[in-house]
C-alpha cells in the first residue's frame, strides 16, 4: 500500500520500539472505514494487547529528532529447509 505524502508503512511482522520503551509487532496496515485513513494495527509484546494508530501519527516525531516508533528488527524471509 503506497500512501501519498507519507513514508512507506511498516511491514507486517516487523517490531518497533515506542519512544516510551514498549516493543510492538505490526500486524497489518488497515483502512479506517469512517475516514479512509490508513491505520497501523499492532500488538504489545509485553501485554499482548492489540492497538491501532493512524499511520500519520505512527510516523511522526514527538519532538525534533525523536520519532514516535523506531524499527527493532527487520522482517526475515522464511528459512529454506
């Protein structure tokens, strides 16, 4: 999904650290029915709670030079076995 004027959305399966310290796994980027705004659907790895956040908020900085989320790991392709 390419969204105009925004960076590429996070990939499903990637892990991200919130600026307050929590680590989350992205499940999918969905579209909000009412606004048609892209939403990141993600899961807390500490509490197993599920969350949504507008993609525009996901990618913003909370202060100059401090992103709300930073990638923890890259999506790894399945190993050949």
